[in-house]
C-alpha cells in the first residue's frame, strides 16, 4: 500500500530550493560535522588555562598528591562545619566581652589560642586528645555548661584529633593553612618565598580584599594589613589581639624576652625602634635580608652609655636600662635567651645602692619611697613612667622624722634602716639624751651633730648612713677634747660623763648599752669624789645637798637644770 505524504511533507518536497538556500544548507551540514572537534578543542583550552592558573600559585601547597594529602585538603570535618555548633554552645560565656576562664572562643584564632591569663593553656592543639577544649567537655563535668552529649563530643574530637583542626576544604590550600604550628601555615609558606606576596595578590587582589578568589585576607588581618608588622611580629599588645595564636607563636615562649620589654612593669613600654632600625615598609632596605639588626637606641645610650649587643652570647652590655651607673647591679648584662630570669631591683642597682652615679655615697636606707615618689611603701614601682627614664626622680623629705625618729621625736628610734633596738648604733641612747630625765635637761641634737638647715644641705646625705659625731659646747667644757670611737661605740674624754672629775666608773660610756648601769652618780664621779677639778681634796661627806643646791636631802637631784650644765653649783 502506497503511503501518502502529509500535506506538510508534500509541501516541503514539492517546494523548489533556490541556489542560496542550498549554499546555506551545505554550510550548516559542514558545521555539524566539525562541532565535536571544536568542543573538544575548547575543553582542552579551558583545562590548560586552569592548569596554568594553578601552577602559577607557587606559595600555597599544590593540591592533594596522596591519600594523606586528600585528608588534609578535603577533611570530613572542618571549622566551617562546626562553627555554628560552637557558637551555639560556647559563645554565650566565651566571647570578646565576656571571657569566662580568660577564654574567647568567638573565632578560629581564639579556639587555637590560649586564654588572656599568661598561665593559661592552649585551647586546642592539632592531633592532641589532651587539648583543653576536649578535656573540659565531659558528660559529667562539674560546670553544667560543659556537660555535653557523646555525639557532639565525638564530632569535636574527630575535628581536633583526626582532622587536626582543619579550617576548610580546598583544592588550592591545605586545611592547615591557618595553623601556625604546621608547615602548611601561610605565614611559613610566605616566609619560604622570602615574603614575596605577588602570588597571594594574583588570587586575592592587589589590595588583598578578595580579588578573583573572592576571599579577603582582611577577615583576619583586620587591624593591620597583611604587610603590617603584626603579621610576622607578634610583640605588642595590639599584635596579640590581631591573632591570639598558640603560645609557641609568641616571642617570649620562643626563648627571648620581647614581651617583657613591651609589657614592663618597671618602665614605660619600649617600642621596636628602641633596639632596632624600624623599616618604613615591608620592602625597606635591609628588612628582609634574614638578619635582625640590633641598634640600641636613645634609652640604652642615656647617661653617656655606649651600649653593645653581643650576638654570640645574646646579651646587652653597658646599657643604661640595665646598668645605669648606680652601684650594686647583680645582672648588668642580662641574657636575652633567659625569659624566666628573675628581674628585681637588685638586677640593676643595689637595694639600696652604695653609691650614686657621681660617686657620692647613697643613704643606706631601704625605704625608697621616702625620697622616690614612683614607689610605694612595699618598694613596688607605681609610676613606671618615672623609672628608667634618664632622670633620678626624687625629692627631699621636709621633716627630719621622715628618715629617722617617729612622730614624737626626730631622734631614733627608728634609725635610717628602720631599726628600733637600742643595741644598734643607729638607735643607742638617743632618746635618753634628748629628754629630761631628772638628772639633766634634754640634750639638743647640735650638742653632738651638725644639724642641717635643710634635708639636702651639704654634708647631710653623704651616703654612709652614719651621722657624723661632732662634739660641741657641753662635751668640751673644761678644755676637754672629746672623741667618738665608732668601732667600740664609746664616747671618751667628754665633760658630760665626768671626764674632768675624780672617781667616775664609766667616764667612757658605751653608746649601745642602755640598761642604767652607766647612769648612776658613781658612773661620772666618786660618791663623793676624792678630789675636785683643781686638785684639792673633796670632803668625804655624802650629804651633797649641804653644798650643792641642785641636790635634795634624800640624795636625789631636785634641780636638773643646775646639773651637768658646765658649772659647779655650790
């Protein structure tokens, strides 16, 4: 049976084709035959372009090459997968404003880092089951918020231990790109490339805000740009806030004392330029040559010092900061590689120093606060800006009893060293002399010392912490030449104790013997004396009041103002 063509078919068949239509048809037919070849060629061009793009990124790792790398590049659990759960469970107590236990878990860097307490441990360590973030979270933890279900604990453990705190999955960068303790850390890779950021710029843009990758470096480097100092040198309080990485990334944990200088309680914090030639840009001459240039600056050079850095021994020598010229320093050349070396007042000067810079003796008094207003009564620095600043910050006290004596008298006790016992030379029999005791009137300070008009008067603060004994009017009466023996603490040939009289048992009294034995009538003269000062014999009568109006019939002194006054009152 013959098939009949449809009207549409009949129309197409019966319609004649003009020469132009035939030529177009041939072109279409030829294009169809070449299409697979063109498509294959296009795919190869795209593949080669992508391969070239990947090959040009030399700083990051080159993508997975083994099963181990595949885990590193494509971990099953990453920070991106669990950050929501961490935020839900932890951030309420551990955030930037409320840091329970000194921990801030609001960022990946915070999870890696330690708490703000210097003694705090790192939260998470790659591959370590003992990481604090794991050991703290237990089904029966003491803190209710730390009691977690097994599913979450297992998932968190896998992330920390099995996938080593992976940050993300990428065919470009390994998941440890943000872990400072690993070889894949981007800082380490850039360092190996001699700090050439051109490859980073090729993907992240010239301003590193994203570029073709659409990933901005400023997400983390948000205080200073990636080329800023803090990216490589975490030595300031500001830099530590930029990236609170593991303690191993901090310079003080590496075995030096950068942090001690930037956070000193002894003085105003130093700056980088205090010890280094500070570059203006990353590419400044001499900056990226691999050598740390130590150029000790103004502070170290004060007081005429010529400081030096000993690279082999890691010590600073002849610096004002540690050896200001005041005597008694125990650690004038501190080691840069001993961060735990105890630093105290004695490290830089005696406590107190024996001498001042100009060679004069320093008062032997440990109560520094009496003259130096930058310390408190416990000798702790309370104004570090006034310490190690090139100036000796002090002011003379206005009252005598600031340094010796008390609120009742300027005479010891206490002495210059704060001691109160009469067996000490600084105290001795001061109070017995300076008060009227029934046998004599009070003896003034100037009877034995030169009394300064002001605290800073010449000869007053001469540094030996001993008052010069210079006998004046009373001790010299009768033409005597009194003397003071510091070694034996005795006064000799003094009028006051009967050196010009006959029969005294203690005419050279010991200053530190204050028990009354040297303070009887027989201590200074016989009772009665055998002779008077002229050499004539003295009556043997013991009724002293018969001739001496200062005496009473009972043998006691009734008028002390007439006794030991330079005259024989008959």
